[in-house]
C-alpha cells in the first residue's frame, strides 16, 4: 500500500446496514492504515467510567464528557490517549504504533522538535503516551480523550469491508475527537458531507421505519 492510499487520519462512518453490534452507528478515527492492517478508535462510545477513576493523573487534561470511551472491541484492558495539538499540523504521514500494545506506541521522530510523549497521527490529531508524565504534555495538549480498547483489522480486512459497503470514508475534523456530544457524532459527520451521504444522516434508528 502506498502512502497516497493510506486512510490514516480519516473517519470510517458505519453504514446503516452494518450488522456488527460493535460498530452500530460507529464513527471510527483511523490511527494507522497500511499493508499490515488498520487500527482505529470509535469516537462515539462514551462509558459511565470517569477518567479520574482509572487514570487520575490525566483527568485534568480531558475535555467534556470527562469519561473513558470504548475505543473498540479489542484489548479493552488497555488505554489509548488521543489528543489535539494546536499549531503547526506538520507531516500527516506517520509510522505505525509499534508492538502489540498501541497505547505504548507514541514515539517521536528525532528530526522533529516535538514534545516527548506523543506522535502526530494526522494534522492536529496526536497519539499520546499515557506512560509519560502528564505535566510534560499539559502545556501542549489542546484536548485529550481516553479510550479503552481499539478497533483493529488485519491485512486486507478493512478493504474487503469497504468493498462490501460497510463503511463510508470521510475526512476528519479536529473537533470530531473532542466533540462534547459524541452521541450525535454519527449524524453530524454525515450531515456535513457535500454529497448524497448527507441524506443518510436522516436514516431512522429502526430501519423498518424507513
């Protein structure tokens, strides 16, 4: 897969017909996408668990709602931090988060003057190393969201789902990560599209009513 075809930093918006309950009306931010597979987090699955209940040291840096989000069905016992870094958007192409635990994948390119503890994913969106001292990143982070687990696809798996029409691929906006009303994100992302996708935002929750 070439860099041009990478979907890193884009959104996967679940089609209404997607049958997997893990992704019903899901909006997934792709953090990595290449020939080795794909990894992302579901942006619109808030849980009742407060960030302060499991990661007290990071609680003061998260926005509203200040709860943990379920990033996907894989590795629910691991945590990932996704943040917005104001300023220069830099190079949107980034290396994959190394190893089997993406929560420990934030690493810095030696040729970039970026703070220790995060790597840029796309534009202003960054992956935060939650093992780093929060005080080192506090001044740089514009917004932070904590995800338990992630969504993952093996080589070619996501491409097959896209071919089957399970997902719509659209551009992300920084505000998608920090939306204060994540329950409305599926409709909001579709509604802003300048295509027939905007009409899908009106699709009823119960397909039998369509």
